[in-house]
């Protein structure tokens, strides 16, 4: 990607500013960050006596935080659902519903997330997506016509077998007995019984938001890349990869669909492979899906300046995250500035990516806890400084 270059906007015309930040995870919701950026920029524009039109849209990349970004944009409240976490313990989770009641958004991290099981020793072979079934079932009960399933932040590597089991499928060994939950048992999979599978799940439009492009198996697959983050040893990674390969074999024999090589199938422990084998699913980049739902493409294309942000700007930000999506969707003449908790890109990386400038909110040496405690005030202050500089 080549850097976008244009002269500073003329002071005689209105400047259209699009503000499309991700959340600062663990510190502030995307809607809060968007409001802080807008407030800081507007104050600076007023002091410079500049005519500025600001449009703020909370954003997300399809992982954690997408539910909050969408319900904030829809103006709805999250619906609480009693379910279980990745280790089968009771937990209250949430799903989102659009204002017209036609779209439900479900996050894998809400009922199969790593933070929920951080209080105990990780058990990567047993971790299951079963708890997501209660969220999906509740969405189906509400009569939605579309389910947006957001991958990311999961503690699981079960190929989505837990979720499908919660919807009525049975995963059986050679003796016809049900397999234990989790990816560790999948190497013993012999057959899948879908006779009791909830028929409503086949009658909705499935959109699966994904922020990585990893395939299901191998050195770049679900187990090898993400398994260690979920507590898997090298021996367990091999066991999980073998189990996912066995699952793919049985699914292909049962449905004829060959999905193991599809980019993104390795996300969230291969969660989409089981769903995609039995239902028609659309696996799309998370940022693009969110942009479509929120109508952000038109906003970005019409902007002179795009202000975005996230907790940490690094090389991963340029590969499927919100910042990379903003860079792709922004109009040819738009300039992109990033406000982040920390900036870990070199000047060369910034220039090559097309980012005009990147600013850290840190006023000086500070711990993460200190920055988190005052994130929004620091974001507003940084946006004010950005605008004062940009609007010279």
C-alpha cells in the first residue's frame, strides 16, 4: 500500500472528519473512545475557528467488542442469557439484537472466552464451545433472520463441535458413544448424528466475522498458532491438530464440503468448520462486516480526514484489524491518523501502510493501570492536540 498524500485542507472550506475507533480493550468501549475523540477534535476546531463536520462511528474488527459496537450503533441493550463457560461452569453471557429484531450478534468470547476461565489452570483439551449454543438458541427463539457470529478471544480448539452439539448434533466414537467435550477427544471421532439438529439454525443467514486468515490445520492452523495462547503444550498442540484433521475428514465424508483450507477456518479454534459444513455460512473479514452493518463505507469514502484508534498499534493492526480496514475503506484523498494507547510501529511501517501519523495517549512514563484509569481523558486530550496541529 502506498502512502496517501495531499496538502493540508484549505481553511476556507468545510472539513469532513470521520471518527471510527476500535475499543481500547479493558479500558474503554468503542463508543466511549469515539465520543472522546470527537469532543477533543471539536474543541480544537472551535478554537481554530474552522468549519468541521464530524461523524463518529464506534467500530470493531469482528472479535471481542463487536457486540458492544453494534448495539451502541443500533441503540439497543444487550440481552442476558444464562449459559456455561468454556469449562462448563455457569456464567451469564450476552447477545445483541438489532433495533428491528432481525439481526442477532453473538460473540464467541461471551461464552467460550479466555478471560472467563483465567481463574483456573487452563485445560485446552477440554475447553468447549457448548455454551455458545444457549446464545444461538436464544437468538433463534427471538425469531431473527440473521446471526452474526464474532470469532476471537476463545479458549477453545474444538472445531465448533460444542456449539453444534448444543444445537442437537451428536459426535460419536466407533462404538457409538458420545465423545467427551473439547478438542482433545476429536481424534476418536467416527461419525456425526445430526438427526436432532435444530432445524431453525438452517433457516437463518449466518455471517461469521473473522479477524485472521489462518487455515484450520498445519503450522499456520488453529492449534499451532493459537493453541499455546490457550495453554496447550507442544504435545497437546499436536493432539488438537490431529483431532481437527479427523473432524475435517468426517465432516467432508458426511457433507461433501471441503473447508479445511479456507482462509479464516483456523479462527477461534476452528469454530466455523462444523457450522459451515452443515449450514450455509458467509465467513468475512470482521472489520468489513461491521462496516457493512453500520454503513461505514460511505462515511469513510466521503471523509477528508479519518481518525481511528485502538489500545495498541502494532504490526497485527495492519493485518485484518480495524486500522487496516479503515485504510482500505477510506477514500483516495482521505488522510488517516491513529490515536492509540501505545504505538509500536516504525516510521517506515507507518509510511508504507498509508497512515499519516500515529499518536500515543501516554503523556509520559506510566503503567498500563495508570493509563487505563484515565483513558478517555487522555484520548480527548490527544485528539485536541492532533486537531490543533492538523488544522493550522
